[in-house]
């Protein structure tokens, strides 16, 4: 008997939630329907800044991009005539934009929300190529507004190819190393340069010390990064960093150091 009462109570509660959801949907549908005949009152752009507060693009550039595509200002355009999906697609085609959302509120105000891609490394190779890669391995041009402070890849970098996360060349390896190093606050702060030797070997340089880190390829890169971090925190207390010429983490479970030869 108690079980039956409990089931009835659950059904009543569930029905209440369903009714509330239905009412909310009807209210939203009514608002959308009543808006369709209205003219757009205003257009508001919302640009999400990068984590350091900087921007690769500006709202003004986005306004100009939309204006050049439609050749109109959306104010005084009927809400029902807006193609919000097409508007989003135009913005997403911009190299620096990872996502865009367009919607109209109950006051007939068009909102355009823009999220930027986040550069995690810059390529400046011997071929003269100069561009960013974002956290998804997407190639980005340089920005005229802001120079991102990210590790720089130098040397004999392979040509860019899409799907960089799985590409088996030295640029793909450099990308994966930088991406994984970013997950550790200490290594992310230390790493400055990823140099690709003509042999394909990868060498890391940081913002502390004049030594180089012989990293090799990106096989077992997470273990290598962890070894290097541990050595920085524990080993340097013993050896010091001023006399170091190189730190080799290529070998399994080993860290091999070399000191500068004294004259």
C-alpha cells in the first residue's frame, strides 16, 4: 500500500514537472512568434576575451564582416526575416573564431556571442612560415591586434597538415608536446622554444637557465615531461642550473645531464 502511494506521488511530481516544462515551452514559443513581426531594435555583440584578457579580433572587425556579407544594418530588419544560422556560419568561417551564437531576445534585440580560438604555439621555421596553432591544432594567421605569448617552434618544422593531433611528423610531435606541457602549470610557465633539429630531434628551451633539453621525439612524451619537471624541482637543488649545458630525457626512466666544459 505504501509502495502504491509512493508511486502515485512520484507520478504527480513528474506530471507537475512536465506541465511546468510545457508551459515554459509555450511561453517561449509565444515570445518567438510575437517577435517575428517586430523590427530588430538593437544589435549587441559579446566577444569572449582570451584567458589573459587580450583579443585576436575586435568587435568592429566582426561588424564589418557582417556588413560586407549582408550590406545592411540589422536594425529595422524584421525579426522573422533574420537567418540566424547563416549569420553564425559567416562568423565561424573567420579564422580566429571557434564558435558564434546568434539569437533574438523578447525585446527584439539581436545578440551575437563570439568565442575566440586560443593560440598555444607559434611556428617560425627556416622556410619563413609564421603562424599560430590553437589548442585543436587549427592553423591561425598572426593577429594585428595582439601577439600571443606562447612557445615558439623553430627550425626544420614540417609543413602544416590538418588533423595535426594524429599527424606523424615533427610538427605534429611539437604540437602534442606543447599541448601536454600546457596541462602542467610549472612546465607551461617554463617552456619558451621548441626547436626541431634537421635530424627530426626535438630540443626544448625555457625561460630559466641557458641549458637545452634533449627531448627526442614525442614518444612517451608525458613521461618525459614528468621526468623533466621532477628533475627541475628535485635534481637542480643538487646540481644547480648555472653550469648545465643540457638535460637529456630521451632515455627510459633516466635523466642525463651535461655541464659546460670549463676553459
